[in-house]
C-alpha cells in the first residue's frame, strides 16, 4: 500500500507505509507544507509500517522545521516508538 496523506483542520493524517519507496514524496510534500504553515501535526494512527528510512525522513523534516522556526509534531499510536528512537539518538 502506498502512503496516503490527507489534511483536516491543520492535522495531516498518514495512511499506509512510510518506507524507502514512499519517503521521497513524503519529504517533498512536507517540505512544501513547512514553507507555507507555521505548525505541522502528523497523525500516524493508520501507518502500518515505518522503516529506518521513514524515521530518517521524519527526523529530516523535524530539522528543517526547526531551522525555519516552525513547529513539527508527530501524534498517534506509535508516536512513542518514534519519540524513543529520537531520544536514543540524543543519549550518546
């Protein structure tokens, strides 16, 4: 299943897989969103798979948003796993 992105009331809903075959379009889409929005909220409740490249894409977008003084937040089931992943990276 490809990655589907929808938006409702300022929250972007992801559905499908965020993996090496979908990250390029994911990054391109959200780079554009970061340029035009002050706050990006990703809901990952319906994401079936996030691989290492998907986590890297989220990390890249968080860094871009930070440099541009924008808010980038991930919510939903599984967001704790993403939080833990990024926390582990900062511990070393």
